[in-house]
C-alpha cells in the first residue's frame, strides 16, 4: 500500500546510515530492561551464530519454505484493499474535522498501526488498525492500576478545552468509556452519508465488545447475507509516556544505544480498554491500556543490526518471514483448538519475536538461506516461554503475559502439548498451505467484481457446500419416498390377494 507507506515516516532513517559509535564505552548502570534481558538469556538455550540447515530434515525445510512463499499478499489485493481503506479513512477524517457537534474530535488525526503496516500481515489484507489520535493536554497524570499496562488518566488541572466534556464528576479523570462511545456515535453518523468508491459494497459498524478499545467496521458486499471482506479497527488514543517505561526497550546490543534514544522519542499511546475482572471500581472501569504499536512498528521495520539489512541493495534476512510463519502457526492452532487456546493471540508471538531479536541480534544469525532453522529457533523460544510460564512484556518487563491472571494454567499446559505435537509431527499446520484466492472474484457477467476474504476458506465454499447438501437431501427424500410408496403398494397388493 504505497500511500500508507508514505504516511509512516520512521524516525530511525538517519540511524540506519550511522555507525554504532558506542562500542568500547563503559557500560551504564543496569536498568530494569537489562535485568530482564539477562534473565531471558539465562532461561533461553545458548544461541549459535552458525546455525545451519543440516539439523532440519529436507522435507520439513521444503514445507517451511513453501509456506513462507504462500503467506505473501498479492499486489492486486493490496491495491484494492488500500483503495477501500484509504477512502474511508480520508473521508472520516474530513467529517470529524468539519463536525461542529463534537469539537474535541476536530483536531484528530489517524496513525496507521498493526501487522499490515509492519509488513508482516499474512494471507490477505483483510484487517487494518487505525489509531485516531486525539489532542489532549500535554500534562496528564497517569496512575498504574496493575503491573504497568493499565492506567487511570487524570488532567493535571481542570481544563476549559473540549476534553473537559469527557471527564468524570471530579472534573479530572478522563472517561475511557465516554470517549469510546462518542467515537462509535460519530462513525455511525458518518456512515449515513458516506458511499464506498466501489459500488456494491458497504461499511457496517459491529456491535460493541466489553473489553475492546476499538470501533470495529466490516466491509461487506451489498445483500441480505454477506460475509465480511475487510475489517477495520478505529481506536481512539491519547499520547503519553509513563515514567515506569521511560527507559525504553533494551535494544543496545541489537540496534545500538543511539537508536534506543530515538525510540524513546517516539510516542506511545493510551487506548480505552477496560480491565478484566468482576467488582471493578469506578476508576478501573474507566481504565486506559498503554499501547506500543507505533514503537513496535518502527522496531520491526528497522530490524537489522547492521542498519542496512533488507534495504534495496543490501543483504536480505529472514526475520520477518520467521514472524509471519509463527503468526500462521498460532492462527492455525487457534482455529484447530478455539476453546482451549482462546487466550492465545498473535501478540504473544510478536513478543517472543522481539525478545529473540534482542538475544540473537547479529544479522548473520538470520541469513535468508537459513529460514527453516531460524524459524525453528523462534518456535523453540516460544516453547521455552510457554513451559516456564514466563513471557515478560517487551516494554513493561514486570508484566508477565503468561501469568495465571492473563493466561490460565490449564490453557498454558494445553499449549505446551499442542506445540510439542506440532514439532513431533513435523508442523502439520504448515504442511498444506491453501493458496489464497484473489480478493475480488469476477462475476459471471464480467462487468462487476466483488471481494471475498482470502484467509477464510469456509466462507468461500458456503454456496457450493449448500448446493451439494441440498441435492443430497433431495435425493434422500426421493429415495425414502420411493421406499414408502413401494411398501404401501406391496401392502395393498397383498391385501387384494387375501381377499
């Protein structure tokens, strides 16, 4: 998506062309991030820079490479999805800036985040995340409500700006629920007059979910029964860096100290996400969760230790391919065991990936020709974290994403067994990659086209399976009818003979 790529301006552009001049200097005092990295290095098996493919069977090597190729999104699909999403975004922004009924949203601007803009989206461009950055006072008071992910946000002093309309009775605490509800209302109002550029499609607002920070929309084909083709999350967000995470992630060995300083200058955001649990206090019901998606996007896009990795004329690595394969495996596990692995999500895989990059930091460890071995190293890192029941948040190391509160012990034990089975059986969920059909399937008349979700095979075969089932049911009904008729005819004939 060219336009989105131009919208995202990485602040690390200069750092890519500098040499790391921090070598040889005396090490600084240990920070919590460094302590966390040392802990991970002790727990993780010793990495070897000279990993070779000989440890991976030829058959498994072939399957991994084949699946990695099939995960890439078609350019034509990207362009169509980009047109739909860009037009929606631009027109919604014009609507918000020109709307007089809610001045607080007039200064809003969109920020692109998520796997699509990190260039690690798999299968199909059918999910987009957009942060709707709202203008808030520069001085905010942030109070932790848990281990460092959820906060209460208060105004440092009462304000006369439009944000005051979204405070609680005390006039200071910002209401996450009110801002999210107002975002829902404005998006619904916008859709009443908005027309999709490709005729035959429409945007629909999904129902609110209790713990979701987003207004979720679905692009559907016009008609009574229409499947979702593209999903967009519009997430209202406030900018801010809490003191607890001011040190930033420990990427000194991986990207260098200067890059770390630049990362600290990037914004992080708070999104209106409610704490889980019962009997919550009023302030917990109005909680905000910190989001590092903007920083994560920068880390993944600027991933090389030598600052030139994967540039146009530079050596290509397999880091992103490994992450995409891990995302595909996690998605396959969730589809196969939806109830048992409901708590598992792709963010667990991304967190393991970032930890692994910090430990296996040299570009030579991620040579493209060693993709199968590197992926198995990443998968092994996930298994180690799962067995230990410890996955520190990359930016908030005091928060364990595999704690019993966030990930039940029973589900974690099941995940251990599922991963062991995958490795023992040769990764069967990666063995048969189904080629994704194009997003827009041309109609029989050839004059119009419409989209179908490329990563949801069941929806593509609904009509076909329905027809087959209908024919089968008719055939069974006819056969039963013939048997019944024959039975009664025989009975009538027998009774006539008796008479």
